[in-house]
C-alpha cells in the first residue's frame, strides 16, 4: 500500500456510503466531509462545483465521469477506476491515490499540488495546464503520457519514467536526469537547458 507524504495517516471518516449506484447522477453543488465511499458506482456522473473534503473512496468507479470546478481536498482513493474520466479546473490538493487505474483520464487546468501518485501507471493519461507542485510521482510510469504545461516544481520524481512523454512547457526544475528516465521525451529548447544544468553542464 502506498503511503502518504512523510507517513502521514489518512484523515478519519465519520460515516460510510456503501454499495450505492450513482450512475449518471449530477453531483453539482454537493458537499461531503470525512465520508467513506465504498464500492460506489459513479460511472458517467457529471457535476460542477462539488466538494469532497477529507473523504475516502475505495473501489469506486469514476469511469467516463466529468468533473468541472470540483474539489477533492486531502482525499484518499484506493483501487478506484478513472477510465476516460475528465477533471477540468478541479482541485485535488493533498489527495492520495493507491492502486488506482487511470487509462484515458484527462486533466485540464486546476490544482493537484501535494497529491500522492507514487508508482501510478499514468501511461495513458494526460495532464495539461495543471499545477502539480510538490506532487509525489516517485516511481510513476508516464511513458508516452502527456504532461503539457504542468507545474512540477518541487515534485518528487525519483525513479519516475518519463520516456516518450510530452513535457513541453512543463517546469522540469525538479527532474534529476540521473534518476528519471527521459529517453524520447518531447521538450522545448529552454527545458533542454534546465536538464543540461541539472547534469552539471556549463554553457560557453
């Protein structure tokens, strides 16, 4: 099981929603705090501005769901499926993901700073214009993924695989090319200078 940053425990929950079918529901305006959602079907849910604070999601299906301006703050996701889910201008600050599936997940805008995605398989996911400051991407598999214009400043990237990844416009100041796989990644000239500097090269 993946651990939160510095071994912090997940927030405790006060009630449980179990085995519910929210398929195609509209979550707009809903607000939940410290609720455990277990085996809930959220396939194709839509919604604007929903807020989940310090909630736990276990075995929840978010397949083909669409979230706009939503907030999942300091939440914990375990064995959840995000197939073809989309998050537009959403906040997931401090949330933790453990053994989740992210095939075809699309994230556009928003703030995913301090999220925990250690070892996550993001090969078929895309992130564009997202703030991911100090996110934990230790050992994450991102081969061929899109991380376009992503703020990765302070991110934990040790042993992450970014081969063939579209990194154009992203902040690569936290990338250590000696511990991060970068073969075939697409970058811009300015980013190449950042990588070269990280290798200790000097410009004449």
